C-alpha cells in the first residue's frame, strides 16, 4: 500500500495511531444504507404491499366477476340496466357497446396495470428484512461509538493494541503483508507468556500511522515474513522448476 511521505519517527518516540476519518465515513455510509433499506422494507410491509394486494384483488374480481356480468347482460338484452347499475357503483361501462377495460379503469384510479397478488408470507418478509436492516444500522452505530477514542500505540519495544493489550516486538514470529499493498492490512502472530499463539491485525486504513508501527516491528524482526510475490519473480520461479 502506497502512503504519503511522513516525518521520520525516532525509535523511542511513541507512535499514536487514531481512528481515521475514512473509517467513520465508510461506517457512516454503511449505517445510512442499512437505515434507508430498513425504512423502505417497512414501508412496503405496512403500506406498499398491502395496498397493491388490494388492487390485485380488485383486478381479479374485475376479470372474473365484473366482465362476465357485462357479457351476460349484453347477451340477455339488459345492457342499459347493467350500465346504470355499474355507473351507480362507480364502475366503467365500456364505450360503444364494447366491454369495459381494466387498463382504462386502473389508469383512471392511478393503479398499476399489472398489480402483484402478494402472499401473506411475502408481506411478512418485508418486516423481517426491515427489522434486520434496522438492527444492522444500530450495530453499525454502536461500532462507531465503541471505536471513538481507540488508539493503536507503538512504543520502543512493544505496541499496545486498540483493545489495550501490550505485545512485545520480540514475541512476534510471523508477519503476513500480502494484503498490505492493496488493502492496508497486515497480520502478525506472536506467542504469549504461556506459549499460546495469537494473531493481531495492522489496519492502516482504520488507524492512521499503523504503517509506522509495522515498520518499527519489522526493523528488528527476524522471523517469518510473508510478502506478495511479484509476477516476474513467480514466472522466474516457475521457469526454474520446469528446467529441473
């Protein structure tokens, strides 16, 4: 990962890495999306889907009951009376003896021409998705609040993680930098006093200046360093293996 030139830090000077504005912007956008989607889902569950269901039921009644009654009245010679009854109910009567059309009736009402007949399950799902998204927005907000004031602190012979744990550089035996160039992420494995192996993350996008702490660690590091292999090195290695 490319970083802008920074002022060199002496080996004894503490390195204080605070949460970046980029992290807050990203989390804020994520929380906002969760909130918007949650409100949209709830709107569909409370009003959108039920209203369209009513329209779909009206269309079903129009096609299966109203239109057949028109054809029957026309066939039996009582169309004028049928038309009077239809007008009294606010229903269309057709034009020049033609049968009424749902398309025209729906347009006059401001209804969709092809409403969907939603099931109870589909309506209920909108509430599940809505509450799930709102929960995601709440969790995102909590994470933002929890990270306020957190710092990654690099000292001369150890660093202090944002969670408050102190880790000596000398206890680190493996560092993985393969994701550093593109994602600003590096992983370090260390052994505790009890011999347990643990992994910590250096996140340069979240903690501004984490690259300096990593550089201080690597300055005296003698363990296993895993870095991204370039395409030329990979091709050369493959060619050598083929020659063997």
